């Protein structure tokens, strides 16, 4: 079995992304261009226990990332990176139609988040679904390490919310 950290480092190196330019929007756009997919990321009020989801469009070359709207900005970016990691790692996801997405966003239906959770998570460590979650966390962490190394830590704390508590806390610690 390949070491998940080494696998993550290789994936990140292959992206050839300049982390001096990091913003979450720029990074998502970069990946989309490399993979010939449009990646759309949306904050959403999600049910308890669900923080993010990645779904693929069955009709268009689109990927949808949904992330929890009611968590601090740094956590929102981590969720987006985690879901991008699933995509970059080639993990399975659910496929949706434009019609289903539009209806759900109008409040006339629901996205299949429960099915996605069953696809990816379990408490059995030997199950490949659990391994996929660990791999995604490792890749998201490797990405965050690069952001920090390139002095872009402020991009993890701003731009999504007007709540500056985390940024102020990190400033007090001398981290930014």
C-alpha cells in the first residue's frame, strides 16, 4: 500500500500550483482548469454531523462542492479542501442532474447527502470508505501546510465571513 502522505505530496506536486497566489477561489479555478471541469463551491445550511459534500454533474463537466455555512471561515476552507481532495484522489461520488440541483437549491427537494455519507464513511478502519476519508484529510492537510509555508495563512482566515475572531486570535499568537 502506498503511504497516503507520499501520495498526497505527489498529487500536490503534479498540480504545479503556486501557493504564493493562493486564495480558495483561485485554487479551485486552477484545479478545474487542470482537470477540464468547472468546480462550483457553495455554502449551505447542512444537517447536524454533515460538514461538506462533493457531487458530480451527470450532464455538464461540473463538480459541486457544498460546505457548511455556519462554521468559522478557516473551517469552511478546510471543508472545501477536503472535498477537493476527494476529487483529486479520484474517490467515488454521487452523480446528480441539473434538475435535481436546481430543485434542491429552490427548496423543492434534497440533495443525496445521506447516500454520499454512506458511500464514504464507516467506523470500520479496514473498510476502504474509511480509508478514503483519511486520505482526503491528509491531502487537505498537505495543502494547508503549503499555504502556511508560502505565508498565505491569512487566506485561511478571511474572505468568507465577516467574523474576524479566528484571525484576531492567530494575530495575538503571532502567527499572522
